[in-house]
C-alpha cells in the first residue's frame, strides 16, 4: 500500500491561483486542440474576419482589409509584396466606426506578455516629410453660403490623399458618438450621483484578494450605492422621491438607476477633466453589475446605452436634419482671436439665425424644436472639445516645422539628436530621425484626440460587455482589472494605419498595448490619452506668453507697454539672449527628452511603442521644475500639468 504524497509548495500555490481565478471570473485556458478554428466568411479579411476584404496580396494569396494588410506588410520582406484592389467602390479605411459584428464572445485570458516595445526602434528609418500646410481658413460667412464652412475646417482630419466624405456624411457619422448635452434636470441628478460616488468605497472593498463570495460583496455595495442615491433624491425633492421609492424594491426602479448612471457616463465623455475619482468607481461598479451571477442576485440591470445626438434624432425619426448645409453654420465654433469685433458679432448672428431656422424647419409633433436645439448645441460642444484637446497638437506641430529644420540642426543646443543612455534616453536617433519621430507622434496624438468620442464609445462597450469578463491581477502597479479591448483595439489600429499613410514610413515600434500589464483595460487607455491636452496646453500657453513679450520687445513706441512687461523682456533677454532663443530652448528640450523612450519602471516597458511615447512625455513633465527655463514657466502663470484650483478642477 503506497503512502499518500504530501503536496508541495508549488501544488498549493497552483491550487490557490485556480481558486482565485474562479472567484474573479477567469476561465481556465484550454489547449490549442480545444480551440475551434473560426472560418473566414467569404469576402472578408482573413486576419480580422469581420471587415470586408479590400486588397488581395499576390504573394500571400490571401484577402485583407486595408488596415490588416498595411499592418502585416509593414516590415521585412512582406513590404515588397504587391497588392491588387478587389473592389474600387469599397468603403475606405478612413471609416472609423467599428463593425457591430465585433460583439462576439472574446477569450477572457487575453493578458499577453509582449517583447520589448522598442525592438523595432533600433532601426533609424528615413521618413519622408509630407506637406503640413493644409489648414484652410474660413472667409466671410453669409447665410446664403453655408458651404463656405469647409469640411476640412470643421473635421480637421489628416489628409491621406484619398477623396473623403462630404460634411453631411462626416457629421452624420460623428453624431453617432457625440454625447447629448445634459439638461438642467439631468445636471441636478448628476450632482446627486457625484455626491453618492464620493462617499462610496466600492473599489476598496471589491478589488481586494480575500476569501468569501465576491458576488455577494458586489451586490451589497451596489445596493448600498443605490440606497444612498434614493435617500439623496428623496431629500432634494420629497414628492418625486416618494413617488419613486415608496413601497418599491430596487428592481422596480431599474429605469431610474439606468438613467442616473447613464447621465454620469455621458457627462464624463464630454468633460474628461471632471469626475476624476468618481468615474472609475462608477465604471467598475457597472462592469461588475454585468456579471451573470451578480445579475441573478441583483434582479435588475444598471446599464443603458449612452445618449448621443444621432440616437436621439434617430428615435424621433429626424436624422435628415444633419444633411442640411446650415448645420455647418449652426454648430460652428466662433473664435474671437485675430478677428475684428464686427466680424465676431456677424458670425454670432449668423449662428443664431441658422439655429432658429433649423429648429423651425425640422420641428415635428414628436420632435420639438428644443430637442433639435439641444442636439445642435451638443455638436457645437464637440467642436469646442476638439479645439481644447486636438488643437494643441496642431500648435506643437506648427512650432516643430517652423522653428526646426528637418535635415540639420541650427546649433548643438537646438539639436534634437538623442543617444541611448544619455540623460535617461532609451533610444538613439539622429536629428533628422528624431524630428520625424516627434512629428509622427504628435500627428498620432492629434488623430486620437480627433476620434476620442468614438474611442470612448467603444471603450464603454468593451468595459460593460457581459461576455467580456476581466481578471484581477497584480500588474506591477497594484491590483488592476485586466480585460481585453477588441473594439478599442480595432479602432486604435485604424487610426494608427491612417497616420502611417499620412506621414510616410514609420520610425520606431507600432505596438499598441491593450489588455496587458501596461494598459490593463480600455478605461486605462482612455485615461492615458485624455492627458495629452493636459501636457501640451501648458506648454502652448508658455510659448504664447513668450510670443506676446516678443511683440513687446519689437514695440519701440512703448505707448501700450507696461513697465512690468518691459522688465520681463529684459529678464528673458539677459538670461537666454533673445525671446526667440528661449522658445527654441524650451521646444528643443521637450522634443528631445519627452520623446526619448524613458519613464518606465523597468527596462522592458519603455521605448518607442505607442504607449511608451506618452510615458516619456509624462516623465518630462515630472521633472520640469529642474529645467533651466522653469522660471519662464512660472512667469507665464504655470501651476502644474495636472491642474489645480486655478486650472482644470
């Protein structure tokens, strides 16, 4: 009779891991033989299997969509492969709306260990410079000439040489992702939601490793939050609260809770600087509420789709209002900079008349004029969002191309060349390659900001999909929810492919981290790229401050110049030579050190990958107070990149 073998430490650890994985919803990975090979539908891409095939590779003998074909054949010998267009009338790869067929079950265990992000950055590819002088200016806008508000001025897409959609087509597609502006009543509910989330300790009690039923803890926390909301609503409006909650259970008020949680999500998309702490709790709570065992115990669903301009107009049957050319005038953002007062007043009147015309022309019994006005204001909010978040990238691209030569450096001080190991740099680039590396990175950031509403829409869908579960894992920065992001990944690769076509050959890695230890889930991806404007806007304001004093230095009359402005000019000139040199010093340091692959906690996670480029910029921001030009930042009123009482909060 054989004696029982005592379990080893490895056996115990494996057993505990299996128990934890079971508790947090992780599926046991099956063998390769158990994975069914998904058949490729006829006429679809062999790589992604859900996009129509657009090109045929004569060497691979396979059909690809434009994005997958470009990514697979970007490097190595595959770059020499030849393509043949399958259908000249197909939809171009510039269409950024992801196909609804992505809503299939995804494998949960999608955390993949990646190689070094900068493996491809060792090759310094020559980049062809494309023409960046594509900005169009709007001339005098008349009510009879609404089309003078050009598509390029409104949309601001990177030109790739292909014929793009008309403004009506563009705004109709974009309206599917533009959140509807909150009404006054909805803003009251928003304040109550923020107050309830502020006192909630949801993630502290749920995202911890402990024994016991996690589902029961989730249900208890969700019901506690709903109870707090119910009490706040009752306290703020007794009659409304009494009609909602008197002798009713949580499931009886399902529609109310869906509405109030949707309001919070919609407000955050349009105002990324708001709800910094509360939004994460809200999304993780809604994510947990979608779990099947939680749903059975909770007895109601807390998730409903975010209201967009298109969804509201579609529900009322008036989507054709977006095809009217007057929408361009009614939603145009009026910027007073560089315009005479009379011109600004004229544009304001034109916009007001266009809004009134559209409201009267398209109002119906089911769709009152106030709803159309709210939709038009929401589209206008979209343009304001783009100006604050996307336009700083345009400004920095302008400074790069105007003040620096792509072929040679003006002097050693203004050279953009970086060397691996020097000043923490992880990359080695010549001045020319670094110029193009910075240019393509800023262009990519610009395109991501331009399509942020679409990316946020897909991130919301990925996070709250009942079929897309997560796993709680230590990523090196504490416990995080690691979850695959199929829709965000597809859209991000489409944007990357579009940018690569616009700037020419790519310098560095094209790896996009999603669903791994670097970027655990779609919420982290959105949060990262929401920081681009917080990084660039303060730098742009400092440069504008210097340009203002550069004009002061040229003003010899001194009639409109104060003594304090003269003192600032004398200080800058004594410290840096000229104001122009001070601008170049700041920009040269930013273009070198903020794009050098540094900033990661270890050797493997930094570099030239798409995520690493933003990490390097954060690293530069964290050490700006040590820079020799920091006193110029302080003179301009700089208070920080994360904002403060005077800034973003």
